[in-house]
C-alpha cells in the first residue's frame, strides 16, 4: 500500500511512507508497518514534485487493491528516488556556480614542508627535507634483464666458491676509487671486460663501482649523494645514474663490487651487486654488521682506520 502525506493535494512534499502488505483479511491496514521514511520536509517549495494521491474510501476497495501493493510500493520508491536526485542535482549546480579561489595543485614537497619544522628544539642542524624515489619504482623503471641476472648469479657463485676454498683462483677487485662520471666508467669497463675474459682461468675480476664516499670531516660524498659535484645533492638523479650504470656493466658480463655506506642504498642497488664491502670507517658499526647479515652477496670487511685487521677478522 502507499500513503502520501500530502493533505489531499495534487502536489506534495517528499515525505513518503511505504507499508508492506500484511495479508491477514480486514486487519490489513492495522498490521501495516512503516519501513521507509524519506523526509525532505525542510526543503524549499521549489523542490516539490507532482504526484497522484491514491485514496481508498471503503474496505472493499482496499481489499481489491491489495494485489496492487507491490506496484504502489515500487512507485513510492521511484518517487523518492526522483526527488532525491533532483535535490542533489540542484545543490551540485549551486556548488559549481560558487566562486572558487585560484589555488595550485598540491605537490609532495608541500607535505615535506609541513613535516619540516625548525625551532630551537627540533631539526636544528637540518637545512631541508626532500622526498626520494621508492626502491620499487626505481627497480621497475630500471629492471633487470636475463643477461644481467645471469652475470650477478654467476659472479656471486664464483666469489662464494673462492671464500669457501672450492676455487683456487684469485679474486681481484679493480677499478677507480669512486665513480664520478658514468660515461668514463663504462668506457673503462669495456676495456676491463676484455682482460677478464683473457685471465678467466687464473683470476676472478670484479670491477670496483663505488658510489658513496665516507668522509671523516667534509668533502664530496659520491655520485649518489651529489651527482652534479656542485653541492646540489640531487639524490634522485644520483640513484638513477647509479642503477643505470650497474645495469650497463652487468650487461657487458662484468661483475660489480660496491661499498655499502648508507644503510638505505642496498634497497636500490643490491640486486645488481656481486660483491659488497664494508669500509674502514664503518667496519665496527653494529648497524652495518646487521646490514651485512641481510645481504644476499658475499661481503668483505676492511681493516679499521688504525690499520688493525683484527676488527675485520
């Protein structure tokens, strides 16, 4: 059944009551329960919609119209839905017509600026905070090929056999002190890979590809931290150049060795490294010893800054 609170007028506010048909003879209207109430009585008169009133004046006519109960219930839901849609559309038009301030799109650096608060207590020695690319995105941008995978796998196995005494060849880590020019490093690698093939029966050659430089006081901190060598510290550019170079070197068939200085760097580069190194300034670091336990390649510990090899042993 359907009852519209409209005061018997042709136009009514959106106040709809739907009652299910309780098929129990003359107690039909007594046992009807109110299940839906969509009330928009507070809305202005312009949101009224026309509808017809179905009124029943006698019990006989009411019983005759019991079969039309589902149809009337559906009609009530349609009426309520149309009214709500009309109201929401009009409100949306009003919102779009309102003047909006001229604002620029938010950037990631804005969030960093909000997080970075400098006062007499916190971030006293911090100049600026900038976001860096995630390891997963970088690995997708510069993905491993099958040739790179084979070079890394075979190189790690060869070094592991040397350490365990299963191979009597000599391992040689050769290359520049640090990488500052990827193009020059690639040119160097093309010459080194030829020597690697010539001496493969006597030597296991790993190219030294160090991207980070530890400093006791001050100085250039390596390609990753400052790829432009001008103090701009564009780490996103440096980490991309480092991974790109490692991919190119492994494509040549040349295993690579890296010193792990920053404990975050292996997340970006470790899958391309055959041999890892812990340097003199970090060989006693508990954090770097824990880092080494999680790395998947053989890792060498250097002597301490005093020259004592007992620390490494």
